[in-house]
C-alpha cells in the first residue's frame, strides 16, 4: 500500500516534470577508514553516502522502470552499461 502511494507521488513528479525535493536527493558522505592503511593518507578512506530511505526507494523504482523500457525497446546489449553508468548499485 505504501509502495503504491510512493509510486503515485513519484509518477506525479515524473509526469508533471516536477523537480524532486532537494532534501530527498541530498546525501551525507562519510569517510570510512580502510583497514591497515595509514590514517593520515587521503586514499586510506572510502566514501560512503547516507541517503534517505525515500531516495533509495525512488532509485529502486526508477531502476525497475528503466530496465523494463530497455527490455521493451530491445536495448539489452546497451541497457546493462547504461544502468551501470546512470544508476547506483542496489543492495
């Protein structure tokens, strides 16, 4: 039920060409230390972004929609590369 409500809201954004609220798409980047690396070196950390649950749900719904249209338009060979470039990895 909640997923259908979210989908309806996201479809309104999509169909009416409304910008997604900035609070939804902002992420906090937190550096995570890599084990056995010097603490003082910049490359000893990897960035991890903390996004909202609503943003993650939107990404998953958008990825599903993109995959559907790529399959429908027979873009199989290019769709994987496109999705890897445009969409973040999903958990």
